[in-house]
């Protein structure tokens, strides 16, 4: 099954990015379906990508080998229940990009105890095909289906497989929410530069490209992040003074607290929804 037919249920921005990435990788357009209750969204998907569209979830699922749930968390229960009969008949591979809903909960809502589910946590840079996605497969998913799921998510970036579903809460706090942390840090740096006299354009350009350059060095270098930081931090220099100030302010403790808070909220949301 080189190119299984895929149905994106509730195709919003993230699903649109996946569709665009697949088509850019030469995935056959005729093997992609997308559903959405909004006619204008379906028209946009059809005009932009040429995929098959329908407001009817059952129609799309009837054609598909792979189902991608891309609805809002509060909508998934109704959608899974609506598709229960179709899922029982076809037993397709189900990929969920819905935050916080466990594989077991999806199976329960769909009334399919043997449902083959790959749960994923992509992040917003996937919109630029520069994302990273954590994936977890329940024990009904075979190797071929794992490969299919990975190939779909790799259309928008890097993938990381997890052996423990609970680790998706860590991924949510780290890479799912992570872009906002870096944006916040960049925001503070940019604001400082403007207060010191740079124009907004200068501050923006310097801040963003400094972040980009540092990220590329961390990605492309064979050195650990700690070693890269040390290379920039000359004894007695300006960087060392800034680092000391961060350490005196217990920045590491604050980051631990922030990520723990995000992680705990992910756990709480999963329990409340499930």
C-alpha cells in the first residue's frame, strides 16, 4: 500500500499544512479527501490543492484507508461516535492530531475496542513544514501502518516516536507549547533593544536572525548545546555577565516551573476530556 487514500476529518490549518506537505512530496492528489463543515474552507482546500472535499465525514471515511482526526478536542467525541459503524467495518488506521485525547478514549468513543490509533503532537512550525511531531502507536498498529503514519507527519517536519503514551504530555509542554516560549524570549529582547534606541525594524531583524542562527548552530553542530553556549561565553566578557544575571535570577528554576505547569495542565485536560 504505497499511497493509501487519506481522509482528513475537520481539515483546518494543521490538516491543510499536512495536505500541502504531502502534495509537495508528490502524494497523489486523488487519494486525499478533506472534510469540514464550512463550505468556504472546503472550496479553499479544493482550489489550493485539488483534493476531494465533502462536508460529509462518512462519505470521506468510506473512501479512505487512513483517517486523520483534525477536529477540536471538544468535537472529537461526536465525530468518533458518528463514524463508529464505518470504523468498525473498515478498521482503518486512525491518526489523531487532536490534543489531549488518548488512544483508549478515541477507541471508546468510536466503540471500536481494536481500533488502530496513532496519536500525535505536532507543533505550529508545521505550518511552514519546519515542525516536529511526537508520535505514539497503540499495540494494534503494525509496522507498515507506523511507516504510513510517520510518512504523513514527516511531510511537515521531523518525527519522534514515543514508547509511552504519557510522554506525549511532555512533548505537549516542550515542543507543542515551546514555540511560544521562544517567541516570548525574543519579544523581551526586541523590546529591550527598542528601549535602548534601536528602531523596531532593526530590533526585529537582529533578534529574529540571532535566534535563527543560534538554532541552526544547535541543529547542525555535533557539539552539545551546553558546549555551544560556553564557546560564546568568554571569561570576563559581556556574555558571561548576562549569563550570571540569568543564573542569579534563577532562570533555570523558573523554566522548570513553567514547563511543569504546562505538563500538568496537559495531564489535567486529558483527564477532563477523556
